[in-house]
C-alpha cells in the first residue's frame, strides 16, 4: 500500500512538471516556423567607433504561450570571445511579474530593440546571435542560439590620415617700392631754381638719397613724377607758361646732376634717359592747393574765402572777390600764395631683393646672414621636406625667440614626416609665442587627433578659421565621428579620396565616382577599391569586378581585404568575385 501511494505521488509530480513546461516545449518545437527576426542594417556596420544593433522580432498568432517569458540577449560572437548586449524581455499575456513587451496568444505580436557597443577590431568578422532563455513559472529552458546577422562593415576606416598642416608664411618680397619726395619753391613770376632752394632741406635730402642709392646693390630708379604749379593769381596764360618752365628747370637741374656723376650713376637717371624718365604735369592755377592751405590756416576771413571758392567756379571771379578783401588778401599773398609756387617731385624706385639662387646658397652655408623673412622664404625654394626642416630649424635658432612662425614651421615639417613627438614640442613653443594663430591652432588640432582625441581636435580646428586645409582636416574628423553629411560639406568641391569616401558613406555613390575620377589619387589602388565598393552598393557587378581587379593588380593585399570585406557580402557567391579573391 505504501509503495502504491509513493508511485501515485511521483506520477502526479511528473504530470505537474510536464504541465509546467508544456508551453515552453510547444514554443521550442514551433520556433523556427513561427518566429521571424530582422536585423538592420545587415550586415552590421561600424560608424563613429560604434556598432549599432537594431533587431525586430515577430511572433505568429497562437505561438506565444500565455504564461511564458523569454529573455533574448543579442550577442556578438567572434574568434576568441563574444560581447553580450543588453537583453530584451518578451512575455505572454498572463505573465504579471516584471517588465517587458507583451505578446498575445491569439493575435501574436513582436518587439523592436536597439543597442550599441564600441567597435573592436575583433568584430570585423563576427556573428550576431540571439541567446534565448524561456521561463514558465519556476522552470526554464535554453532555446537554441540563433544567428541573425553577420558583421561588420568597416568602410569608414578607409579614411586616409592625410591631414594638412599649415605653414607660417614668410613676408619676403622679390622687390619692394621706395619713394622719395622733393619740394622746390619759386618766387612769384619766377621759374629759376634759387641757390637757397638747392641747398635747402628738401633738395639736399634728395641729393643725398640719390648719391646713396645709385651705388646700392639691386636698386633701381624707375621714374620721377614732377608736378609743377603756379599760384592762382595773375593771368592764366602767363601761369601756364610759368608752371611749364618750373617743370622744365626742375628736370634740367636733376638731369645735369646725373650727367655730372655719369661714371657711377644709375643709368635710369642719366641725361640721355631724361625724356622717358621724367614725367611732368602742369597746373596753371592751383586752386586745390589754395583750398587745402586755406583750410589749414588761421586767416581771419578763412570761412568767407572758402565760401567764395564754393560759390564761384570761375578762377578770375574767385581772384577778384578775394582781392576785394584787401586787408585779408595781403595776408593771403604773404602766407598762402608762396606755398603754391612750386614743383613737387616723387622719385619712384625699386629695391630688388637677393635672388633665389643667392638665398638658397646662403641658407645652406651662412644662414645667419639672412633676414628673418629671407630664411623662411629659403625653405619654400626646396621641395624636400628634410631640407625644409633643416632650414626652419636654423630660422628657429636665429629668430625663434620672438617669431612663432619659425617653431610652427619646424612642427609643420615634423607633421609631414610623421614625427608627432618632435612636432608637439615645436608646436607648444609656437603656441607660447602666439596662441591664436590659425596655423598653430590647426597644427595642434592634427596632433591631438593623432592621439585619438577628436573632440579637442575639432575645438582647435574651429579656432583655426575657414581655410581649405582646416576644412579638409575637419572632414576627416567628421568621417571618424560618423557625421558623413558634415564631412561632405567640409570637403566641399575638393576632389580627393577622402571627399569621395564621405560621399559614399553619405549615400551619394554617383558623386563619389565623379570625385574619384577628378582626384589626383585616382590611380591609387585604394581609389579603385572604393570604386569596387560603390559597385557593390549599387548592385553593379561589372563596376565591382572591373575595379577590384585593378586594385588587386596594383596591390595584392586587396585580395584578402575584399574576401573579408562585408561590403561584398551579397557577391560572395558570384563566380567572377570568387575568381578574384580565391
């Protein structure tokens, strides 16, 4: 009797156990037929160092048991490990404890889920698998893990680290203008140069200037502009002749001066060249000069005289009205009119700088003899970055204590040579001398970007202004941040690989092809590889195969890369593709 009772009890427990698992068992049995999952994007993609996983699940009507709860854990599985994402809970309509998405038995239903994880290189070849644990009451069952997607497309990592540093430009000029002004004053109705004028301050200074410059190396007298004037009193015809004679006598004096020193004079001012060298202009009645002198004077009736000038455009009428102010006119004749009887000479000259050959030679043999801008200019005369660096180091040694350009340009060269430690030391020095220079901000931005700090890099770039180089550097950060529209905007009309890559990532594949075809990098293996990616995204097999073939021909490493690249996921069974990648 006792054994019979025990047997019945065990049977009841077994029935109870079967009953508690009945819903789970049925769901497991029908799992493959009545459950569908969709992953977007598929394959998975990396953007901005992150992989975003979006999974939606759909359960057919009469599938989801009313008292069952499923815990679904999307998991990225790769060689050597796995990364579990946050779980999602889906439950039947009679589950009252906990939280999650409810699915009714008769109607069916589903869930939508999104999570993200930092990308690691291992995720380049991975699988997205759903690990599912079912629970009914106190019983649990592990559903078979289900692969729902492959991962990961990492096309943004094709971006080239070709940031563009900025140089502190020199202010060197091949030549620069030099002028000398001379004023010669005459007595009333006279055109002869007085000895007192020849020995006066203005003409003496000019003669000294000529004597010094005629023996100065690389100095050239180009021409002299002579404007001769007569004061606005007296007859117009007389004044015209008077002003003309003043111009002629001025030319004659300086032409004779040049002839007297013919053996060492600059040929531009010899008497033989006088007609072409001296350019004369004559003003018979200098009313403009009269007005200027009157405005600057303290003559009692100044305002009245200025009104006369405004009221009467005719010179004779002006002169008559002013003379009617007899007392005032006497003061005008003594203080204003003598200043108008003059010739004004502007000597237009040009000082030539050292030739490029001279500067190059001195930069290599005696750099200390070069001026600051000369040595900075010398570095631009060579295309060899190491030679540039040597010259800029000398500039930094000689002038770097005060001129930020010297250390900035050393940093510039070290950036081009991919020597970040050396570049950082120079750029820190440049920043100490000029912490706002766009060139310094840009170059510091490159260095912090290389260290992995894209946020600080963008802060520096924003301070560096709007040059095309800075915009290019911003575009690189945009690509790495996953901000592809911003990258396209920053690259603008630039025809480069990175600009084309930004367009591919932003969805403009046709624009990318146009950019690549116009790029100086168009014959690079990487450019052909990107065209193959475009072919895959457009579903154009010929475009893919033709360009991938060229890329592999130029660089055999692209064979392995393409074989693993999930950009070509849909073409892995294509015979031509398989023939290329093996």
